């Protein structure tokens, strides 16, 4: 016997799917002989007959593989040889040199489909549905090794350790080199049976059969971690990364091993690399999530145990030396901002000042301001320093643009409140449009100093969560014009994109942007990234200008010569006028004495009242005060909450001050009324009167 003619007949599948399906199946036959696909195409003669769905393939094979004594025996051997996944072909011996083999491709394809569907169900955690499909696949093709293995894995996941092990053993009986089954056997022994040594034997087999397989290496390393043999585990997993540098499991394993060893720096390093380079895989659902958790935990622990304050001050000192400047730090835990920079030249001062409050990740905020300073000083050296700010003219333009909107708001909340709201929105918007692009540069520069990364990540992550919250909160406030809400969202998304770029943490979709807004955010981020390629100090201002222009907001900015960005509403202007009058009044000690006696009267009057009544008076005074109170007016002021009393200007001011001092002392400073001395005196007078009684 020197030559077989194999006549391969195809079933329904081939007929319905046309000639590609047939050819595909022909390859499959030749693969069984160990032929490469291209070689198979050259050597096979394909007679196609669409009606019959019949492919005739003539192929000579080494007859010695079938050492048969009779035809029946030969048939058995051929059936065995061509069985695919336990699905036997029908074999007919035609002559001494030819056989006909008919494959039931239909059943096989169905079983394979069921297996693939089951795999994806598993990655979604839908194990019961997966189990049904796998059992169907095994029923149709009892020798389907992978189906047995996956069924074993599902059973194990569901807590049926022994049944799971039986299925995996079945898979190995069918195919002793099934890599996934070997790994799974190891996993069941290590995790389900707590028999790490037995597991090791299976893993060693994997390494023996598949020495260049990252998954195999990683699983072996996993058992070593459980045995606390961290160094050799790390060695295997680094080997795995060399084979496949997108394998999240290895990054996670290495980071975890370092973390367990107490080497936080390396744990952070590998967790960060994994977050950036690792990919999500169906066979390891949840690993990426675990990796990111480990990354954040490690960052927080490093940030907590590191003396970042002295590192930050050291950095400040290096700037002083490099640029020949002095930097002063002022701690003020009462201030609104976490930290801000006062650039000496803009304040007509000799020193640069960083004001900060010691709160949360304050070292990062100081570092952030120092990096702004570094960029400004570099731009200055380059002759490209710019001031970006806004003036009253810019504010007026804003009010003009949103006149209709704020007119509506006025009807709802009143003129003064609407004006104040407009001012806050304008200031907030301007600061954000100004800062967001520059902050990208600042954080990118901080990232380049690797030792600050754990601090930076901890702080940016905390900020990200509060930004997402804030954007969600404002989404439904109708008093804010839509464009301001959109701009706020868009600019927050830029920082989110940076967090994704630097640390692989992707929250940008949590802002729930429209596709259009997403595209725009990506476009702006690209402007920033492109400018990095050939960056010259001062280029950051061009990026700001480009973004502000595209947003149509550049008219709200003045790009040079802004002394101090400050705007006033009409009521601010009145308040100023009011303060001017009263400030001159305090210069006169006679007025202080007079005020204090009015205040004593007010205090005695309030003693009879409930706190909420005093508060009502306080609010009413503020309302009257908004239109200005003329202290020189002898009479004619009235308060609904103090019925029947006619007030002079000074007396009303006394009631105003005292009612606030009692009901909202924390607000006294904001009232900017210069009567603290008079109030002290009034209290002394009252105390001494009581002493006499
Ligand atoms: Zn900033």
C-alpha cells in the first residue's frame, strides 16, 4: 500500500456556505496529517460539485501509520485518526488504495459554537447558562477536550471542586497536552485542594510543553506567591512579561509579590506599568480591576509614609537657585483655595508667595503651584510670559451675552442675588478656562518627576471623584446657563483624559458626555499633546488661546496688562460706597461712642427676643442695607420686624451689626462694617450696668 485517495464528502454546511467552507474543511483534513495549509492547497485536487457538496481530495500519505491486519481494523484506525473532538467520521474502504471519509461537519460546528458562546458567558459570570451549552457540546462531541476543561472550570467556580476536577481529568485523558487543562488542574489542586506541591507538577508540565508561554509562566508564579516564594515568582512573571508585555496578570502578580514583600516602590512601579500596558482579557475577568485597586492602595500607603513636605520644599529651593528668586510660604488654613501662587511681578513684590492650607494632599497642591511658578519663570526667561486675566470690560461682555438668561433668573431669585450669581459664574468660568489647559502641562511636568507619582496619583484620584460629583450636581441647576455647564464638564474631562494617559485610570465616561463633547475633549487634549512634541517655555499660553478661542470664550479674557482679575456687580459698587462712608466715620471716636450706645439699646431689645426673630431682623437689615443706609439721616428708616420703631441711620446700623453679631457671628467679616470697636465697648457698658444691679 503506497497511496490513499481520500475522498472527502461534505455535509449540509458545505452546501449552504459555498466553496470557501469546503476549502476550509479540506485544510482541516490536511492539518490532521500535519500538513501546512498552503501545502495542502497545492497538493489537493478539488472537484467541486455544488449539488453534491462533494470535495474529492487526492493525497498520498505514509501508509505505515495504519498498521492494520484486515479491512475492519484499518477502518477503525482511520476513524480514530480522523476523529475530531470525539466526532467520528464515516469511513468506507473503496479499494486497496482508496477510502471515502465523510465528515459530519454540522455537528462539529455546532459544538464549537456552543463552546465559544460558553466561553463568553463565563467572562460575563453567567456560569449556569455556560454549563448548559458545554453539556450540549460534550454530548455531541464526547472527545472535545476543551469543552470538558471549561465545564470543569465552571463547576470549580461554582464550588463543586471534585466534579470540576473529574471533568478536567477527562479533558487531560483525551488530550494530555491540553495547556488550559493542565493549568486548570494546577489551579484546582492549589486553590481547591490546597495541595501546592501536586499543583506544581502540573504547572511544570505546562512549562515543559510550552516553555514560551506567558500564561503558563504566570500560573506557575501564582503558586509560588502562595508559598511566599516571592523572588522566584517575580522572576517567572518578569519572564512572562518579556514574552507578552500586555499581560495584565503578570503585572498584577509582580506588583502583588512586591507589595507582600513590603517593597512598595516596585509594587507601585509595576502596577502603574500594568495599568498603562495591560489589556483586558476574557479569560481573566476582573484582574485589571484588582490591579487598579492595588495601584491606588500602594500609592496611598507611599504617600502616607513619605515625607513629601521636605521633598516639596527642596524642590522650591532648587527653583530659587535655578532662577535666582525667593519663594515664601504662608500657611492659612482659613483660605478658600487649597493653594495659590502670587507671582512677585504681578503683585509688585520681591518674593513669590505660595499660600496654602494644610489639608488633605496639600503637598501636591504646593507642588502644583511651584510647578506653575517654574513654568512662568521659564517663560519669562524665554521672553514669552503672559498674563491672562479678566477685567470689568470682560465681565460686562459676559453679562451682555447672557442678559436674557440672567433677566429670567432675576425674576426667580431677585436682582442682587442674580447679579452675584452672574459674578460667581463668570469668575468660576474664567478661572477654569484659564487653568485647565495650563494644569495639563503642570501635572505632566509633575509626572516626569517619578518620586512624586504616588502623591500625584492619590491627589488626582481624589480630585477626579469630587469633579465627577460636582459636574453631576450642577447638571440640573437651571440658574446656570447651559454653555457654562457644558464648558465645566468639558474642561473636567481634560483632566480626566490626563489621568487616563498618565495612570491608565479611565473615568471620562462617568461625566456622561455626548459623542460630540467627547470628540471635542479628545481634540483639545490632542492640542495639548501635540504641543509637547517640541515644547518651548511659554507655548502653554498658545494652547490656552486655542482652546478658549475654539470655545468662543476668548472675549472674556484680557491677555496682558491685567493687574488683578476682579469684577464688581452693581450691588458690590453700592457696598463699596457704603463702606467708604462708614470707614471715615470710624476715624471719629465720638461716632464710636455714639454707635456703642445705640448698640447697647439694640442688645437690650434683643434680649427679649427668640433667636429666630433676631435672625429675621438681621436679614431684613441686610436687605435694607443693599440700597445703602445713610448714617447722617436723622429718621425715617423702618423695619417690619421691629414694629412701630423709627430708626435714624446710625441706629439702624447698630441694629444691623448687633443682630448679625448674635445670629451669624461668622458672617461679620463679610459685612465689612467697621464697628468692631463700638461693639466691644457696648458689651463692656452692658456688663458694667449689670454689675451695678
Ligand atoms: Zn493650576
